[in-house]
C-alpha cells in the first residue's frame, strides 16, 4: 500500500506573510501562532505575518517562525484527517517533524529552536564563516574539493540535498577556495550563499555543546510515527534516538538525499512538504525524477490537499 511522508522545511523557506492566509482562514492555524506567541513571550505571529524581513532573517527568529508556520499548516491538514506514515525535516525542520510525530510538545520545540538559532548564530563570529552551493558535482567530488581547499581550516559538505546539489560550509577563506576548485572540477555552478553562519560543519560544535543541556532537559518521547533523521538518514522511533539526532545534526551534514531515498524504499509515494516555501518539493525530482510531491506554501495549495 502506498505510504505518505510529511517533509518539514528548514531555514531559507521564510518570507514575510507566511502563515497569514492560513491563520485568517482557519482557527486551528491561528491557535498555533497564539501558542507560539505565548511560549516565546513576544509576537512571533506578527513577525511571520508582517515582517520586517530583516528581523525575520535573524536566525533566532527564523527558526521558530518556520516551525510555527509548519505546525499551523499541520493543524489544518489534520483537521481534514491527512496524516503521515513517516516524517522527516531538513535541519530545523526535524523539530517540526518530531512535533508532528508526538515526540516533542510544540511549546517546547518553539523555545528550543529559538535557543538553537541563537547558539548557531553565536558559534562563529560574523564574517568568519561562509557557505556555498555546488551544483553538478557529486558527493565524492565535493568531499575531495573540500579536502583540497582546507589548508588547515574547516570546510566540508553541509547539506547533501541531491546527488548533484551539495552545500558546503566552513571558514570563509576555505569555502572561497573550494568554490574555485569546484569550478575547475567541472561544477555547473559554484556560488557563495548569503547566510548568517556556516551551519552543519565542525564550526558548529560550540552550538551543539550549548544545546546539549537544553536537549537533555527537554521531554522527548517515543514517536507515534517514525522519523528519518538528518544525521544518519535512518529510521528513528525512540525519544533517546531522536534526542541524540538533534544534538548531532548541528555540526554534521544534513543527509537529505539519503533520507528521501530511504523513504522511497519504504514505499512512500506521496510526499507533502508541510510549511512555508517549496524547497523540499523541488529537491525531490533532483533526487529521483520519478518522485512526486506537493507543497503547502499558500492557502490554495493547502486546500488542494484537504478538499
């Protein structure tokens, strides 16, 4: 029997206005934003609905904003009985996935990701780190490019999104060298990204260390539906496994290609991206052209699923 996976987006899917249509139309979505505002003690909903973009782009705001919008969307889907057989989330989206799986309470998750965003932002001084996207080379080539570019600094694959779309992260100078080497190696495109920190590389170890205390103190229960995690790209069912995955994903690469391929191997035929943007839906065909998904990036797309 064909199965359904809910995919939850990570940082980069944010935009002012996200969630506004849903909250206006559905009381269940509006209630999620109200709960986020109360949990954080400031009007996160207003930031989602109105911006400004400069504040929404701050990592400590971006992460809870995307999570809240994703869970508000989830509430609308569940009203109509749409449920997943598996969940997965890209980077911070793993927290949204664990909320959907009944492992973490929403209020705890929204506070955790705000702290996570702050820890990740503060782990590396501004200007010291960077990220770049390499298109048209594979994971082995990207790994070699990073080794050749390191010269005593940190640079490594951070997001293995598809077989030919890999994001690297590390010290700014090393990432710059890797971009030039990738271009010489035949990359179709190799460009620096506008990001606030070098996520998912060894420079994030201080952020993992700071988050460990909070994650150890958090109530993380066994999952109602299995998660395929970022850190290993494998199925997780216990709270203990989920907690460790949240710690280890911070300084380690997001194995998204492996995650989606695992879901496909388990007979997942319907992929629903739950939250703002359409990034993960777009990556599906880059992983396997036979895979199909749908997004919930606006009111019409959500109602196309629940109608």
